[in-house]
């Protein structure tokens, strides 16, 4: 929106060339390839990704060099003319600034362990923040066709999103991707038609024009559980699990941090 040139940095070592549908300015697979790690170390996909992130953490100079190159490739001289520290210099406490017009997009793996509990990815981001004076915002993509398929899945998605927010400690946007597809899926239908919990979930997805951007923030997890406990067909929320479920929802509501922004890629106003 500010006419900045975007540079995409792929940090997913497991993505195949066929799945990577864009040109990367930096590709972590040039440093460590997840498929090779699996084959050589006999690891599964999750183990291979964790190994790759730890390997990247130990070789951050490789990433630093390439970020500096793509953000200064159009500058002349030593960089000092524009008030930016030269690469490898000691000015400004060894902090380097990315060119103002540079906009870096880090495309990350989908394994939730990296962002909710494992330390390497968080350390990588913190290091880049300090080194290049970056202003990083995390965008957490949640599949709406799964998260909004029933109340239990929504509560799980909210808990995971909260865990990621607290672990990364970054400005954070939670996005319900594929919202257009989720609207087409029959969700929570009981014998008498759409249930109350389904209506609550549907309300999250109905803000097509963006006029009610705070809709999701006004829906409490506790409200969803109240509706689900009244529905006889909701077997997973039996009385035996009610206390635990309500306790988890209190965590979500008490922190009051988790909001979801529904986005349909075909509707331009949903992702302005």
C-alpha cells in the first residue's frame, strides 16, 4: 500500500520447488534442505524442520549477509551516505539499518511447535530485530475451514494462537484464511437447523465489507461454550469435561488478546 518493493524470504526448508509458487530473494534451502536432512539423519518431517531451524540459528551470519545484500543492492558507495551503517561495521553499536523502502516478508513453515514452544525461531527473529533494527509483525494464518467447523476446533485454534502470541512477543495479527470457503461449509447443524454455537461461528465470518472489523473481538470463548453445553449433539463437551473446557476458555477471555480477522483472497476489501 506504500509502494514499497517487497522481498520474500523463504524460511521453510521442507517446501518443494513445485510448492514454492514465487521467486525468493533468499531461500533457506540454499543453506540447509529439509529433504536432505530427513534422508541423511533418518528424521521425520517435524524433526527435520526443528534441526534446520537450529542449524540456521547457528549460522545466522549466512542470513545476515543475504539480507544486507538484498536491502542494499541498489545503493552506491559504502552505505554511509544514506545514514545506514556499512555491513560488518561497528557504528551505532554494530546495528545495521535496512533501507527504508525495503519490505521483508518471511514465509515460515507451518509446524506450530516452532512458534509456540521451540526457542530457535524466536531467537532468530530477536537477533534480526537487533541487528537490522527491523519492525517485525507476525501474521498467523489459521485455516477457517477447520477452525470454524465446530466450537471445539475454534477454541483449540484460539488457544494455539494465544500460545504463539505469548511465545514470540511480537505485534500479532491472527487471520482466518479461506473464510469464503468456510462460509460454504455446513457447520454445526442439529435436528432443528443451525445450532446456536454454529450461529456464533458464522457471525465471525460474515463481515465481508470490513465495516465491523471488531466483530471477532467481541465474541467470548465462554459464550461459545455456553451454547455448546446446551446442545445435546455436542458429545465432546460432556459434563465430565465442562470444568476443564470452561477453565481453558477463561484463559482465552482473561488475556483478551486473541482476535481473528477473516480474509477471503477473492474479496479485496477483506485484506486491506
